[in-house]
């Protein structure tokens, strides 16, 4: 018979063991991606960052895909940030509780739609619509990708900004209102500045979602490994790191698989760094207000 | 109601009508003619002239001039648009687009309409700060509406186009001739099996981690590392999970064989952070007094957790898990290299055999569109997938609302 103390200690360590699984997974992901990517890195080195992609001639420059990922993510933010912030401010500061309770599930619904469905609708309806309107060469374009990713980034930006706006202590707002400021002046000059690090972390997470999004992008922007000329020509089709992996993995063999894993490492690193930054920003907000309470 | 307010109301009405017309024209790609555009903008402009002149006559400040200035800008946009070519060929600047003039017309009707109605709040409140406030509120309403529009467009289109394809045959048969006939029965079962196995794997891991973080952990390096790991895991793109699942589970654990278990393990990694987050939240919601009371009665820490903390937080844990599973049910990227085939896998029979799943089925059908007659099947699959995913989400919300305990 073991003592109660020992049993409690054992339970404690068991849970600690379970909790370290997440750390192990991250570690494993990195190790396994690296092991699979290593042959490509060793063979091509910095050529992997060039702009020439030609499977037949063994040229594997990933720059067009990196460029595509960045272009699409930045474009998505241009669409999603003004809308998402506006909606978040509306929900957290203005909407009466009744309407807030009514609207919140709709935002969750928007987040719940699977990305393949976004991609399917985007490719068939939006792609066709833009093709008919702008007379482009094909139905695939960065523009369609930007619009769809903008919508997909919306719920995350709305709900995270909403949370951080609501975290601003009421005292601060009351002080501003007591000085004779209107509600809108208070929102603009007090609430938003106070929540700004939370809002930026929301924007970064939205961008992370846009960069990491796969199925929608893959169906919508095409898979053409080329940087558009001029580079801001969003009516061209292109490629992103995610779409490149998803499309090529299916029939890939040999060294291409290793190249695709290199693309995976790039993605993983970019998004991991973004989550860490976003995390720090968010922690800064909570620390700031928790000190006040 | 004085004349100033009446004029402002008039501006607001006209501008809103123009904005709605512009939106409608944009959405239906209506061939807006120049004269319609000109009339719409001139109406707005004239209303602002009227308001500006009236303001100038009654008040001494510069705000009237400001409105006249805005009216002139609108008028100038209307006038100079006359010189817009029928189709602006951007290819002369090497940009791959030919923008028709009606697109420009409807777009500027939309934006100028919204902006003009926004500005009309200023004269309504005689340029006091309430005007700025109401204008800003108005813009926030607009952003809220535009945030929800895509949702309704998507839902409407999927239901409208897919409902006809959901038949008894579609729900109960395997695919026949590349999806042209038959149904998605194995794919439905495959998706359900996938999320069931995922749940079995992720629940102990997720809840265990949450219990450690909420009940045992003290501030320190270990906890910081675990939390950072969970956050990174939450942000990790699903395609990276897919790559990892392929490299580790498929290649090393299962000898290059795609299978249900490999897919479920990958999805478990994907849902783990969601489960941890919500479980931790649920545990933290249990007040500390209850724990103290239990400990004071001589219960051990583990007994306290088991008997006092876990029972009231179960609904919260369940909600989070179900939400995570809803997300997992719709994911394609993590399972396409690890678990699924388009056809031939049949109904799930063993953990070590490949399966068919709805999201991948939709992807495959999409790729066949244009080569085979699968349009209706694809829309029906999208609708079915949406019903399953949203059904899971709604049941999570119901669990949350029904069993929520307040302390």
C-alpha cells in the first residue's frame, strides 16, 4: 500500500508528463520536417530561395511561393482588418446585449465553415465572377484568393479584438466619460489605445491564418510558380507555400518531396514566430490591466 | 424637425439608396450606363450643395464651405467619368485585367454612397460632436453588415445549389463512375470514424494537460514552455500537420500505408490546443473556495480534482472538445496524405485501413468538374459537409447553454 502522499506525487507527475506532450509534438514536428527536408537543403542550399522553379530541369526555387504567401496574406489583411475591427468595436462597445448575443454565433459560424468549402465556393462562384468582370486570362487569381482569405481571417480578428476591447477596465472608460468626452471619443482615444496590443495580436493571428490556409488558396489562386510582373498584378494566378505543398505532394517522388518539406519548414517557422509575437503582445495587455485591478 | 435636419435626412436617404443600388449593380454585374451613374452622383452632389448653402446662410462658420467643397468633388467625379473608356484595358500596363466602365460606376456608387451618408450626420447634428459619434456608429454598423454578408452568400448558395442533390441514394450508396452517380455513404462513415477516433486520442491528452496547467502548475519555466508550445500548435498550418503526419505516422509507424489511425492521430494534434484551451478555461471557472473546502475536509489534491473540480467543469470541457472535433471534421489538408482515398476504400473496417472522407471527396469532385458531370454531387457534398460541421458546432453550443453552471 503506497502512502497518500506518494500517490498524490505520482498523480502530479503523470499530469506533468501528459502536459509535456505538446512540447514533444512541437519538437517532433520540427525534427521530422527537418529530417525529410535535409536532402534538399544539402543538395540545393540557397538555390531553394531563387525564383526559378522548373521540375524538369531540377530547379526548385521557392521564392514565387513565398512571395505569393506574403502577397495573399497582406492583401487579406487589407480586406479583413477594417471590417473586422469595425465589427469588433461594434460588438464590444455599441451593440446592446441582445444583439450581441444574436450576432456572436454568426461570427462563430463564419469560423466554422470548412476551408475546402470556402475554396469550392470561391473557385466556382467568385473566380467565375471576377473572370467575367475583369476579363482576366483565367478564373484563378491572387485577387480571388485575397478576398476569400480576407473573409476567412475575419472571425479570428473579430473575436480576438472583441476580447481585448472587453478586457479594458471600465474605470478607464468611466473616467473619460466623466470628463465630458462622448462615447465615441472615449472609444477612439481611450479604449482602442488601451487595447492596441491585443488588437495587434489579433491582426497577427489573422495573418497567420491567412498564410497557413491551404485548401481554399489551392483551389482559388491556381498553382503557377511565377512572380507576377509587375509584382502587384493581383489579377494573375500564382502559388503559395501551402498550395505548392498540397498540389505537388500527391504525385511527387524523389527530391521534390524533400523540397516540399523545406517549404513546410519555412511555413512552420514563419507561423511559429508570428504566434510567439502575438502571444507576447497579448500577455502585455493582460499584465497591464491585471496590475490595475 | 427643422430644415437643416430635413435636408440632412434627405441626403442620407439619397446616399443610402445610391449605395444600395451600387452594391446591387456590383453583385449582379449590371451594365450601369453613364447617365444612371451621373444622375445618382448629381443627386448626392445637389443635396450637399443645398445643405451647404443653407448652412452658410444660417451659421457663420466654415462648415458650409466644407460641404460645398465635398459636393463639388462628387460632381467632378461624375463629370470626369464621362471620359472613361468603355473598357479600360490594363494590359497596356502589363496588368492582366480589362476593367469595364460599369464596374467603376457601381463601385464608386457604393463607396461614395456610403461615405456621403456617413457625412450627412454632421449637418444633422449641426457639426457638434454628437454628429461625429453618430457618423462613426453608422460606419461601424456598415462594417458589421459587410462582415456578415459573405456568410449569408455562402450559406444561401450551398443550400440553394446543393439541396437538390441530397437524395436517399446519395446518402446510402458508394460512389459509382467517379462520382457521377451513387453517393457518399462510405465518406460519411469515414468522417464520423475519423472524429470518433480523434476524440478518443485527444480527450485524455487535452484534459490531462489542462488539469496540469490549471491545478498543479506554478509560474515557472516549464509552464511557460508548455504554454508557448500550445500556442504554436494552435497556429500551426494544417498542411504542416499533414506533412508531419505523413513523415512520422505514415512513413515510420505504419510502413508507408495511409490509414484511419494515422489520420486520427494527425487530427488529434490539430485539435489538441483547442481542447486544452477550453478545458483549462472550464477548470479555472470553478471557484477556489470549493477546492479549499474539500482540502480542509482532508481530501487529497487528486481526490479534490476528481470529485470537486472535474464534475462541474465537464460541460465546458465537452463543449471545447466537440468544437475542436467540428473543426477536425472539415479539415482536408491533414488527412489527404495520411488517411484518405477518393474511392475504393469502402466503409471503415479497421484502424489500419485507409478510408474515404467528405472533405476529400469534395476536393476530388471539384477536380473532376468540367471532365465529368459531377456538379450537383459536389454541391450536395459541400452541403452535407456543412450540415455535419455546423451540426457539431450547434450541439456544442447547446451543451454549453444547457449545462452551464454559474458560481
